């Protein structure tokens, strides 16, 4: 009687980690970087040799990349014109470029009251009180009110300041125009105090300063 020898073979499955790739960890902060470390086990080093330990170290490296992103978050400011307003609150059409004109004037009974005011700059991250572009005779601000009426162009002076004292039916749209080029704001602004959002860093979704086209 023949004996049938049944050989049982064990099937070994190589389990792979379910976390994100190390590159994902490098792109995101905190927990994402840790997940990158867990996936290192199925990675290959530069020589093409599979090494669970080495791959894991690669994931930790991703965490270091996330730490570096903190430096990128800081926004350096500058003053392209290299000229600042230095006369404190002395009344002038050239005063405090980059400042919140409407908010400031509201606290001074003798100061003119504006419906729209702001400053035009050559770059996005210009400092407060830094003179902006010289727009005299070449740059204007154009406003279209809620009725579709286009107001007379608002001149931009030689430090980049502009202002309008009339009444505007809102919501309105605004654009900066120069020599046939324009830089238009896509959405209606929430306020006419333009520099309250267009700060050196930008707030309320503004990327920074109002730019000349």
C-alpha cells in the first residue's frame, strides 16, 4: 500500500505598513510626519537594498522637513521706496501710507471722513508708513457700485495713497488701473478701509498689500 505523503507548506505573507509615505509626512506637520516613519519598512535605500530599519529612518527625516515649514511661515517685510512717513499724525494727504485711514480718521473729529481709502505698493509685504508707488498722473482706482455705475477714477498720489469722500452704493467692486493694465479685486470688499485687510502680511484672505498692475 502506497503511502501518500502530504506535505503542508506554510504561506508567509509579508505585511506592509498602512501609514502614509515618508514624502507625505514631509509635506505635513505633526502626526503626518510620524505616519511617514511607519511606512519606511517597505522603502528602499539609495543603493536599492530593502531595509525596514533604514526606511523607518527616512520617515523620521520627513518629520524634520515639517519642522522646517515653521520658518517658511514668517513673512519678512521691506520698504521698496526706502522712504517712510516720519511726521507722526500731522495732517497731510501723504500721511501714514499703509495705515488704516478710515479707522484712524474716525477717532479725530477734524479729520476728513472717507468712504474708501488705501495705499498702492509695488510688492505685497511692504511696511507700514513706507511710501508706496508714485502714482501721480499714471495710476487710478476705479470703483463700480452696486447699481453698475462707474465712479470717476480716484487718483493715486506720489506716495501711493488714494481716498474717496463721496457716497458709494455697496457692495461695490474695485480695480487699480495703469497704462491700460489693471489689477481687479475679484470679490466685493467687506470695507472701504482697504489697508485694514491689505496689511504687510494680509488678513481676511488678502495676500498682502494692494499692488500696482
